[in-house]
C-alpha cells in the first residue's frame, strides 16, 4: 500500500516536471520567435489597422491573402493567390515568398531554417491574435532600439506633437544646399542630396502646415522632412541664398 502511494507521488512528480519542462521549451521557442520577428518588424506591425511598408499582421490566421481593406499596396499576385493564411501556408511563405507566390512585392529572401520558422510562427500565432499585449512589445523594442529604425525602414515616431527643434518653419534652397530653420530658431544646412521630402497622411503624420524634421542615416548628415501632404511641399521651399 505504501509502495503504491509512493509510486503515485513519484509519478505525479514526474508529470509535473515534464509539464514544466514542456511549458519552458514553449516559452523559449516563443521568445526566440519574437527575436526573429525583428526581421519582419521593419515592415509589419502587429497592431490592428497599422500598415507600414507591408500590411498589419494582426488577425493573420485564417485570413485570406491580400484581403485587408485598408492596405492599398497589395500586388495582384498576392491578392489573387487564393491562399488562406495558416500554419502550412505561412511556413511556405516565410521559407521562400517568391517561390510560393511568384510576383508578390514583399522584398524578403525567406528564412531557410525550419526550426527558426517554427519559432517565428509560434510567436506570431500568439502575437497576431487581436488585443494581445505582447504584440506591441516587439514593435516598440524594434522602434526604440534597432539600427533598422535609424536607417529609416518606415517606422517613424508619431509627429502630431513636436518639440520646437523638430518643427520646420522654413526651408530655403541655394545652389546645392537646403537650409532648414526649425521653431527653436536653429538653421541647419544640408547638401541637397542628403535631405529627403516625405509625406505622412496617417494618424502618425504631422499636423497640416507643421512639417517635421527627423534624423536619417547614422552619420548625422542626413534628414527627412515629413509633410502632412504633397501639396505642402513646394510652398514651403523658398529659393534664395
Ligand atoms: C521589406 C519589407 C518587408 C519585410 C522585411 C517583410 N515583409 Fe511581409 N510583406 C511586405 C509587403 C510589401 C507585403 C505585401 C506583398 C504583396 O502585396 O505582394 C507583405 C505581405 C506579407 C504577408 C501577407 C499579408 C496579407 O495581408 O495577406 C505576410 C503574412 C507577411 N508579409 C509576413 C511577413 C513576415 C512573417 C516577415 C518576416 C519574416 C515579413 N513579412 C517580412 C513587406 C515586408
């Protein structure tokens, strides 16, 4: 009798250890997947309705490929593929996007390792469920830390409220030089090839008439001026030395 009880307790102990080990492995895998997602975060948000270079991945499982109504840049190839996103199709897509759906416009070479893909999908499956807190984390880490953000991969800070040093008041152009004056009274000169003009009409973009200057590149010699819309651009730039 004693022996049977001992055996039972030992067995419970064994199960608990195995279950804990299993949960640990799964957590490790999701954490690994979250790190791998940094390769995607330059172009994809996990937040609903937040499109960047690529469409939001929120609610991805069981979604029809190319079907987000508010993403305007799907290729015909993806939109007409008939693919439904699930474990199998996503694994093939991530392994080699051009092979799986030829002619799509996602410029990503693919992840060759099957275990890496499994980890990434384990993370994504959890993080793409709408309302997942974890979703925002990888994105934020990416935007704050990575060099990718600095290089300018489409993830920009919200520009609705700006520090005076970020708010552009005037731009002049003289020979090969732009001079940008910000609301704090400073003027910086840029070689004309080092200043880019961009627009952002989304909720992250600047207010009308208040374009923002954002550092670009890593050498400190480049910047983007981001306007609320294209109609503002030339009116802001005065010719004059
Ligand atoms: C350089 C930018 C870029 C990177 C990096 C990138 N994607 Fe994409 N992705 C896109 C674009 C653009 C599209 C739309 C392609 C089209 O319409 O042909 C897309 C489409 C997708 C789709 C289809 C979504 C839908 O609504 O049908 C999925 C899923 C996806 N990407 C997952 C990923 C994953 C996972 C990674 C990282 C392993 C990744 N992407 C990396 C730009 C990118």
